[in-house]
C-alpha cells in the first residue's frame, strides 16, 4: 500500500468518527463564585449531607442540582 491509500483510509475513518460524535461535543463555560456572597458553614455542611443522601437514594447526579434549585424556590 502506498501513502495515498493510508491517508484515504485515515481520512474516511476520521470523517466517520466525526459524524458519529458531532452531537456529543461538549462545551464548557467558566463560572466564578459570586462576589460579596458567603454561605455559612452550617448551611454548607447541611447541604453536603443532603446532597449525599439524595445521591445515595438513587437521584441522577446531572439532574440533582437542577432539582434542588427548583425545590428551594418553593421554600423561599
């Protein structure tokens, strides 16, 4: 096989992989902690305990923070 055949195979395999994974490309966004805002240690400790409890009860980690955020709006 010559170099052109190798390059053609590589190009076709790369294109196939790209087409398969086009919908799963991740983007990230940088986030910073809010300025002039501090949560108490008691709240943070209680939140960590509750978060762990919910994870252990079978909640999905990706959706858990969204659910907690939504639920907290009802209590404020």
